[in-house]
C-alpha cells in the first residue's frame, strides 16, 4: 500500500518545533504494511492543505494520504475543511470510529473533527497531530485499510 503523510504544523515547518513524530509515523506506515511514498510538512493554512492534497492525489496518486494535525478546535485547525474541499466522497464512519475509540481513553477526543474521504483512487484520512493520538487512531483504521483500498481501486492489489 502506497502511503503519503502530510504533517500540518507551521511550527515544525518554520523549525520552531522539532519534528519528533516522523520516526513514529514511518514505523506506523511500515506496520500497516505500507510503503511511505511522501512525507511532507506544511503550514496550518486551509489553502496550503487543500493544494498539497490536490497535488498528491494528482501527481503521486498514493493509495492513502494520512494528514497529521489540524483536527481540533484551534483557530488554525483546518484539516477537515481542507479535506472536504478536495474529496469527492466523504467517509464519515472512519472519523466516527476513531473518535469513539479515542473517547475510551480521553474525554477531549470529542473535540476532534477529523474525517476521511475519497478523491479518485486515493483515501484521505485526518489523524491527530500527536504521535500517540495518530498511532491510536491509525490502529482503529488499520484492520479495514487494505479492504478499503481494494474497493477504491478494484482489480488493483495494494502494493
């Protein structure tokens, strides 16, 4: 399965904060199992997120794009809106399942607004920005990910 990761963080992009989650993300993708085909850090801006998702779907065409960050209620959190700007079909059950599982661990999970959807043959999923939250949410998605990719790209086995 070809996976692209988009980290949404102006602080990491401007190097005001280290990218401490990259190693964990690479490990999570490998455990899917998946091949990391892109890893990018972009600004907390709706247009930047939208443009990067469009670019990746058009040029790279990964099976899955995982966004990390921007799913909360801060004024700079735009991942779900930018995702909805580019997807053709929303898959709200993915976000609902991740929130439901997260609520078992932390009450603030109900503030998460992450969603998922399809653009062409690519599944885009919003994950929380913390490595721990991203890992826990990806664990909810992992059991159905290969099946979802097979349905999205009929006749094409995920690599």
